[in-house]
């Protein structure tokens, strides 16, 4: 039985290999068992198929894609894998953006705090303390003792 393939530019990629790639995208980084469980959990959450038990996702089916043991990938499965991978990618991008914004906020807060400390530490002690609390004590100098 010959596997169907998708043209991805220069190379041909089998449907099972593409499904494995989607499982990796959904599961993220980490140990194989964690990737597979994360992918399975996300697929079950997004596509429960409560009315149709034969269409429900199983850990074994997800593992068969990972190990490239599956003989075929149903069109429905490929669509669901694609949608879950797109959602996982979007969530990772949002998280990365939020982390960058948070880092910029912490940097700005530390900068303002340092400015207050240089100007007049005794006069600005309340603001310095508040800025230290807002920043989660990141950037606080140990010498200031606040």
C-alpha cells in the first residue's frame, strides 16, 4: 500500500510524516512522553467528538503518528491536527510577545528606580519601594537595603 504524499516544495512528505510534524508542533518542546500527552490533551480538548466515539482521539493514535506507524491519516484527522497546530503556534507567539513586553516593563521600572536612587534616595524612598515591589524585586540593588 503506497502512502499519499504532500508536495512541500523540493521534497515529498508523506501524510504520516506531516501528521508527526503537527503532533510535534502541538506538543511543544520536551520529553517525548510529555509532547505526546500535551498533543493528545489538546486534541481531545479541541475536538471531543462526544457523539461519535469512533472519531475520538486516543493516545495510541497520536503515538502512531509520532512513531510513523500509522498506515494512513484521515482527512478529518489532518484538518484537526492542522487546526490544533495553528492554535498552539499562535499561543506560543502570544506568550513570547507577552514575555518581551514584561521584560521591557521590568527594564523600564528598574531604570526609573535607578534614576530615583541617583537623584535623592531619601526623598524618593516610597517610590523606590513601590517600583521594587512592582518589578518583583528584579533590578533592586542589594546595597540600597530597601
